[in-house]
């Protein structure tokens, strides 16, 4: 763009430069300070239309373009000149200003630039490749040269006052001083920010340490006062912004707070994150499908994971959770859980010793007192329970599995508010349950029935046998014997997982007989029919068993066997003929009923 201007006198030039430098001084410390140096000089000297401000970088030992007018920023930012390179580099190296008045001189002077820097320059020009006049003035003071201001004109008719370079050069010390002051001010501002950040970080660290100390003191006090893990967790939650909950090593919920989710993700215990926590004893983050994540923190005992502290956070916002507090809190919870575990293990040893004495019929005042100390009254109602694996594997260590059974039974007792103790005896889990005598036997039997129905929901590979209810602490051994018979019946019939001895009917009587006696009874009452069936391979035995099961009800028997009424009449008549009996005879009918039950017990 062509400029129209009048010839400027020396006094006029001095005046406008004084104004420009004054504005430059006013911009010290501002973000646009470096821009103002080039902009203000170009503004007051209309002959000049483009320019650079280059500052020497002590680290790279190169002149860096800080600001330019009339050039493309993307390209000129790439320029880095060495001392003596190009016009600006030569002025920096000599410390003397340079005024080139022809394009030819400018082109020649710029040949000393490296090819890459010259390329950056040519790509950054927005007017002609080379200007008509170029002025380069070093920015130097008593400390040395800090940079160069390079200004150019693309108008070959530009004229300048006679003392133009001297006057322009006379202002550079003030600009240099302003620049150094600007650098110091920026350092001062940066230092002030750094000090503020440091002070803020120190305050935050102090607050963090104070919170950690408060958490430690509060949880330690609660532990010493035996307030329990739930109380400790509620106190812990006051220090953590995210909801937390505590689980044992089997992911049974131990304690939580109100806002913590009550359900774990499906298959959570089998996820790679949980398995990593168990194997490595280091925490992991499990990302759910929604916008939340679960931090899984291991509660580590002496040599294994004994529980898990779960912290629920918004996804990608882990920094909002106080890591140090979680680590301190989980370590204190770990100590409490280990303490509780030690107490529980000691209790189980005591329970086991007590149970052994009862089973073997010990009877003394000390035993009675021990039972009373545990809250069991001699006159209450008692039931023994035995939990045994379905298939025994001598090569497999099932201690971990038995621990799960024990926890499950203990939780069931709590759920139904039944007093009881649970322990291990060999490879079985045993328990005895107590029901208050003051509430009566009917109430006790109802509570036991409800408890048994709950046990039927068992999903472990176990059989559970329960003995009869006895009204004496010393008769638990009788109930224990009944429970053993219940297990035998379960293992023999294999059609149920839980059996209560009082529901055994005729089968509980059959348990007292050995198979030889039972087979003799069968031979006496069903022998002829069994021989006939073996020879003919018929269906008379099946018909008789179904007929007995339906208590001689013809319709129900016909429906069960899906046969015609006449067929049933014929078969019943044929059975009576083979056995030489009458099913209408009460005594003979009773013997046949019993024989069929024994056949089912022994062979089915």
C-alpha cells in the first residue's frame, strides 16, 4: 500500500519517537509489550511499513523473533538466527546499526542467512520478497546487546531526515532498559504466582495432614473403644467425598454408608480388576458402563487380602478423591478387621472345644458356666446342624470353601435372629442353635422351620442336616446324632440338599437298621414279586409303588401311570396273587406300605 507523507524534520522525528518510547515504557509488564515496540515505532515513522523484534536467547544462542508486523506468524516464528547471520544477525554481532537503502543491497546482505531461515523469511512475507529500504538497530545498554529491531519499507520513494539513524539509535537504550525492566517484571509476576501456588500447596498439604491426623485419631479411638467396623466406616465417610462400602474377602457386605450402592455389578468378583487386586494387593479402578467407576482398595491382612474397600466416583474424576485419606483409612480398617478376625477365630476355637465336650457327653458345673457365659441357658431348646460337602476330595484344600459356608450360616442366624455358634469339626461345619424356653416350643419350631426354608436356598455344593429339637443344653449331642442321620439320608437319596430329622418320617426309623435287616424284611414281604419281575421284566413293582404312594386312590394312580382303569385292576389282582395277600387287609396293607418304603430307601 502506497503512503503519502510530508518530509519530517529532525525535531519532529525526535518528538514522535519520544512519544512512541513513552508508550512503550507504559506497556512494560503487559502481555502486549513486545508488540508495542514494533507497532509504536512503525506508527510514528510512516516511511516504514513492516518490522521485526528479535531477542537473543541465552539457552539456544539464537536470535528469536518475538513479534513482527507485515509477516506471516506461522513462518516467521520458525526463524532462529545466529550472530552474524543476515542483516539482523550482523547488527547483533557488531553492535552497530545498519541502514540499507536499495533492494539490491538488502538481497545481497540476506544471502548470509542459512537456506532454512531464508526460506522461512520468504514464506512469511506478505508483500514483496525483499523491501526497498531496511533499518536494523541493536538493542543494547551497559549490560550488552539483547536484541535487534529490524524495520523496512517497500516504497522506493521513501525519504528520511538527515540525522534519522542517529536519532533512532539514540532511543534504543531506553527501549533496551524498558525491555529488561519488562523481563524483570515478568519474572517478578511469575515468582509471585509461584509463591502463591507454593503457599496454596503448603496450606493444602497442611490441611491434608491435619485431616489425615484427625482421621487416624478418630478411627484409632473408635477401635480402642470397640465401637465396631460399621461405626468406624461412618466416621471414615465424613472425611471422604465419595461413597464408600466395605466387603469381606468373599464380597459379603460388612459395612457401608447410606449413599453407597447396595448391589455390585454382575460377575464383579470374577473381573480382571478384582483378580488383579487379590493377586497383586494393589488397588484398581473398575469402570462401569455408566458414568461411574469403582476404586477397589484391598484390605490386606498378614499375608492375604481379607476384604475390599470400594469407593464410588464419577468416571475420570479420581483426583477428587483424597488418595492419602483412603490409604490411611483402609490401613486402619485393615487392622480392625484383623483384630475382629482374630477374635472370631478365638471364639470358634472356644466354640469347638465346647461342642466337643457336649458331643462326648461331658457334664459338669464348669461346662454349664461356660455355656451361660456365652448366653446359652440349660433349659432352652437346642438343635444341632451339620454342613458337609457333597463329594469329598482328599486332594483339595476346602478351608476357603468351609469359611464361606460358616459365614453364610452365621449371616442366616443373624437374619432370623437365632442365637447360635458356628465352628468347624474336621471337614464339616457344625453349629448349634438356641431358642428361648420362655417363648415356648411352638414358637421355637416355627422359627426353626423358617430357618430351614432359608437354608434350602443354599447354592454351595453341600448337604445340611439338622437334628431334632431338644429341651436341654446337654441333649445337643442327641440332636447332633440326629443331624448325622439326616446327612446319611441326604447322601443316600440325593434328592434334596437340606434335611431336618423331624421331617424324616419313616426314613428316620429306617436309619437305625442296617441294610441286611431291611433286605430280610423285603424278602419276606416283596420277595415273590421281586423274583417275578426279574424273570418277566414287567411293571407290577412300579405299579405297586405308585399305588402305595397314592394310598390306593385309583384315579391318581391311573393318572400317574397313564394306564386304563381295567389295566390297573388286572395288575393289582395279579400282585395279590403273586404275593398271596389281600391289599384290603389292614395288616397286610401296612406291611406292603412299609416294604415299599424300605425298597425306595435301599434301592432308589
